[in-house]
């Protein structure tokens, strides 16, 4: 990727991270309440900063990065510009795991019950994906298996909503599945951040293999690429990083789809060169969306999934129209 756009991405992520640390609900960072607390009650200000604002900003950066790089990997692996991390069913599985925790009333037992349930759901969906598709699955078989897993997860989530023991439980399930960074703590960071880091680090090692696959599977084999191993590592890395992300935030759509397209023109259309910039673009988009969520004060706080869908759905329509016109 050219240095200019890459440096802009880094500066954007850093600036939005700082703004995310400072911005408050419906106000800017410079509201009188925050500065009064900072001057007269520094202990309380430190607690608010470390327990509320820092986890939200860190998770916004890490989750956005995971979704962005996951989208770039899936688009490169499947050679499909409309692919996103959810296509392998991991996001739906993680959401279902959290819904099960809600449904059986385990959510109140521990602050970490929801993310642990989400991680368990992501792991089960990954195992189910490989059981259905097999170790030597072709690209088409992998896509179909992922769609099947995602459909099953969605159906079971709908069933849980239909059989919810109370309207409050149904509301909690729907609210969580919309995605949010509200009320996340340092415990969520310690649980999910290492998994996101390991998964994203694994994905960053696959750049050369993705570049070879873009020339065709036969050519990739002649260049020494083990296609089965590459598929396994790619799917496992996406499942680990995106599953961990969804387990703490809920489902946040379109970031993984949009981010790679924002940087592709500056990376020479190389799938490998797109990975790191896509992660940074995903972090930029999610941090910006979360800041917008806090600044828009029209009743209850909007969910992140609503904001990303409002931006992502028109972008998806634009991609489809370009595809039909032969632009991709």
C-alpha cells in the first residue's frame, strides 16, 4: 500500500481512539461535568476513564481491526468481493452462544457469562463447519457449509426469541444482537483481546498464499502453496478473531465487507497487501461509528449495528451494481 494513504489510516485510528476516550453521551469531551469531576474528584475521574472509557475505546479498535482483516481474508480466499467474515457462520454461532446464555438465565451469574457463551458458540460453529464441509473442502463447499451453519444459528436464535420466557428476556436478546460497546469492562478486554490478537496475527501470515491464490488454485499449487492448509488457517483465524469480537460486542455487520474495499485501490489489488490496511480501516470505521452513537442524543443510545447497517447497506448495493456492470 502507498505510504500516504497508509499513514492517513494510522493517524485516523490514533485520533479516533483519543476522541473515543474523551467523548461523552450527547456531548463533546469538553463538557463541564467531566472537567469538574477531573478537577475536584480525580479518583472518580480515573475510575470512569479506566473502567468505562478505556475498555470501550480499546474494544472499538480491536473489534474493528478483527472485522476488517477478517473481511479481507474471506474476500481474498473466496475471490469474491461481496464476501464478509459472517459467511462462514462464526458470527451467527457466537451470537447464538450468547443468546443461549440469555435464554437460560446465566447472564446474571457473571459479567463474563455472555462473552464465554459467545466464544463457545463460535467454537461449536467452527467445528460444525468442518464437519459439514470436510478437511479437503472446495471453495464452493466451504461457502455452502458456512451458509448452512449461519442459517441454522439464525433459526435457533429466532426460536429462542419465539420461546423467550419473558418480554424482558426477548428485549435483552434483540438488544444484544444489534451490537454495542456500551458497559464493557476491563474483564471483557482480558478475555477477548488475546484471542483477537492471536487470530489476527495468524491471518497476517497468509498474505503470500492469498496473492498466489488470486492467480488460480493450479498456479498457487505450482508456487508451493498448500491450499488445504491455507483454507484451514484462514477459516480458523477468522473464527478465532471474529468469534471473540462478536462474543463481547454482539453482531456488528458490514465492517468486514466495507473496509477492504476502502483500501483496495491503494494496495495494488493485492490480497496480501490489503490485509493490514483493511484492519486499520475497520478500526477507523468502528471507532467513528461508536463516536457517532454517543454524540447522537435522540432518546436511548443507538446500537452500533444500526449505524453500520445504515452505512453498509447502501455500500453493498453500490458493490452489487458495480459487479453487474463489470466494475469488480
